[in-house]
C-alpha cells in the first residue's frame, strides 16, 4: 500500500466512527543508541523514531456506546 491509500482508508474508517490504529516499524541503528547518551535523549529518540518508518498494518475498532449510557448524552 502506498501512503495515499493508507491515509484514505484511515480517514474513511475514522469518519465511520471507528478507532484506527496504525502500526509501523523501524530498525534501531547504533546512531540511535548513541543518541541516548546526549543531553536531551528523549527529543533525539523522538525525532529519530518519526522518520523512515515501514508500514506494517492497520486496524479499525468498533467501540459502540453502551445502551445504559444513552440517557446521559
């Protein structure tokens, strides 16, 4: 799947009221491990983790309202 197809499917499922979870992976390099020794390791790791991800899969969960809660809405 290309990124555009993934986005379209995610948006469609979201509009249908489903909770959408996307799963991606990335191999950790020595550079990423070395960044843990920096002054701000959290920022460094987050920046590293947000790029060059490989799409693994996507799930949609149906989370209906519980009937007994309707009168509170």
